């Protein structure tokens, strides 16, 4: 690896004529990108001793594929000498071409050897990267990471060795992350594998956090939040987690227009040619404010691909934990979602780390638990409900009935054509639950409402938890859960839905291809052959085609 380039390049936001390329360097410097006979530059900014740059590339030709190189202070650092991988390219969007999107969530960073594959399974992202590199899989238009890109609370042996080298691991927060320096190292472990690093340099990426990017059950309830705030280490953790997320993940999510409205980016641009900028204090204060005043900043974002709209929704910071107004989306965030779910698009894709439509049995369980935690069965049951919520991770959309009912209403209105021409599909793309499935709302008219889950990319459930997840989601759990929900006066379901494909528990990466007649979804895993742990083969696990008509979903 070139000594001056620590991480990246990562190809982030790309449209018809522009691209964003993100890097982490070892020292302050000027980063240059060269492509299509032109050059663009940006000076690094510093955060807690680490150096970053995002280079904005513009005036590219629509539908073009341009190999690019990266320099730091005039010295080429990418591509690396003698790399076995193809050239990194910037592929701008072709107007009118339906987007092809890969997505998934929950990826741990352990070595890609026999030991790592035995404990965590084969990395589906790495298998996909190798397939794209050798030409057996086409390069997608976007990689969408739906949470738990890093695990701050469940660290690997490699991460713990780093922690031990700088503090006493037996003192709080123990093996969990403490500060920005530890987050920076965790991202190094997550994104420095050669195959995945190449993939991230040549395929545009979009991201959103989930709980393990910060901590398990993050913002599950007001009780959970108060318990965290009473510790000696939480405040430093949440500030470091959100600050590092802004640098490593969120900045590249933004379009050039979106970045131009971001106060932190405006400060970086103002200093771009005026010497080094240390953003540490400003970024920490920003992260602290985001945690304390969730509606002070928006982490959600919207991307349009001609007649396809992708909404990526923050389901963690944006929560309102006030018992009287409890919701996944606070009032400001809910208004933003409502505003962007208007008619006029052929397909709506809603990226949310948490499945909007859980298996029905699990949905009833979470809705019941929220109700009793709020006092539906009295104070002793409320205490039990809170313990169950935190112990069993009962904090998905179903456990926030205000938001669930509101979003269900909006999705139905869009699908029925009440907000403009009826789309072919409204599809929720999610992860988190560590099993994959496809569910559909039962409807006789209007557009199709779907839930397509891909989880994990690399972090499989132990076999007992697979059984437990299945038992709590299907079979007798459905009528039993419904009875419990009714007894706690949970609102009636706004519609009925059922699982039409799955579940399966492999490490997976999903691919979605939209078209005028519907969409095609495939799930892929990595398979080791002949003991070659380093070069897993990409194998299709499941494939379905969802037509825009009321025809049944069929294998593709």
C-alpha cells in the first residue's frame, strides 16, 4: 500500500456528470484525481490527528467510463504498483438506464482465512468484489450499505489488540470502542482488504448507520438512553461515533448540492486553499448537538435515478423517545419523508436499516411489547416489557406504532395513486435481523408494496438464534402474537402481508434491478472451493422477479 494513502480511494456520490472521491491520508497534503484528461484537487482536513479529503470531480460526460488515478502532493498513490485488480473507474450514469443496486447490512471485519470463515462465514462482499474484478459479475450502479458497517460494541481480536495497546481493556468501556482514534482503526480493519478496497474504489457507495455502528439497541427507548447517559464513557462514545460516521460514511452520501448546504463542508471548502484545517473541536460539538438535539441535522437523503426514487432513512438518531410522541421518525424527519413520498416515480425504494415489515409474528410481539412497556398492563408489566425490549432487541418499526402506522399510510397512498400516478412498486430495502426474506403486502389493486431484506453480509446468527428467530416469526407465533397485541390494545394492522420468499440465513449480498415492468431481486453468497479461502466463488442463493402487474412473484 502506498505509504501516503492510508484508506481509499472510495468512489462515493456519482450522477451523470459528477463524482466524489474520498480518501484518508497519513499526513496533511493536497489530493489530486486525474481522469478523462483533466485534474481536480482538494486539500486534506484533520480530525483528531487523522487526515481526510473529498475530491469533487465535475464536467464528466454522461454514460462515460473513465479510469482514474490519485496523487498526494504530486506523487501517484493509486492504483498500487503491480495490482492484480483492474483499473479503478468513474462510471457516470446513463440517463434513462434503469439502475442496478447491490445492498446489504451487518458486516464484521475478521481475516479472510479458514479461522475467520469458520467463525463468521465467507464475506459475501469480498466474493462479490472478486466476481466483479474477474468479469463474471457486472459492476452495479450503486452499493447501498444499510447499517452495521462496523461493530463498535462487539470487537474482533484484531481490534482488541489495538485497544490494549493504548488503554486498560479491563476498565470501561472494556472491549468496546472509546474514542475517535479507535473508530478510525476500526474503519481501517473494515475497508482495507485488497479486494473490497478495489471494489469500493470503482463502484459508487451510499450508506446509513444502524445500532452497532454505535452500540446495540441504540436509542431503543428513553430508559435505554438514560441508562447510557449515566455511564462514565457514553458521551465520549456517542460523540466519536457520530463524528467518525460523518467523516467516513455520511460526507460521501451527499450530492454536491447537498454538501454545499452542510455547515461542516462549507467550513472545509472555505479553508481548502488556506492551509491545514483541524476540524476536531467543531466536529465533536456538532456530533454532541446531533445526539442532544436530533432534529438539528438530517442524516437521511434522497437520490433520483430518472423514474426511480431512493430514500435512505435515518432510523436511529431521528427517533423521538418521548413516551407521548414515541416514534422512529421525529416530527421534522416524518415531514421530510412525507414530502419526498409523492407521485411521479415508477419505483420507490426506501432504504431503512430496520425492516419495516417484519415477519408478522415478530411484528405482533414487538407491538405488544411497546404497549405493555407504556403501561397497557400496569406497572409490573411495564418493567418486564422494558427488560424484554432491551434483552431481545424488540425495537424495530413495529415497536414504534406511531411511525409504523404513519409510514404504512403514506406507502398505501402512494401505491393507490392518491399522491400522483400509481407506481409499479414501493420497496423497503433493509437489513439488521441477520436473515434474508422477501415479503409483500396483500393488495388487489394499486402498486405493489414489498419488503426485501438482505442481512448479514458477514455475521451469521448462531444456530440456536436462527431457530429462535424462526420460531418467533412464523407458525403459531403469528396468531398468538396477534392475540397478545389485541389484549394490549395495539392498533389494528393497516394491511396484511406475508413472506413470499425465505427466510435464509447465509451471509448474503443482494442485487436489485429495476425496469418498466417491475424489478428483479437476487441474493448471493460466497462459497469456498478446494480450500481456497482467499478467493470464494459467488453463488446465487435466491432470485425472484416482481412484475408491475398483480401476477404472482416468480423465480427468475
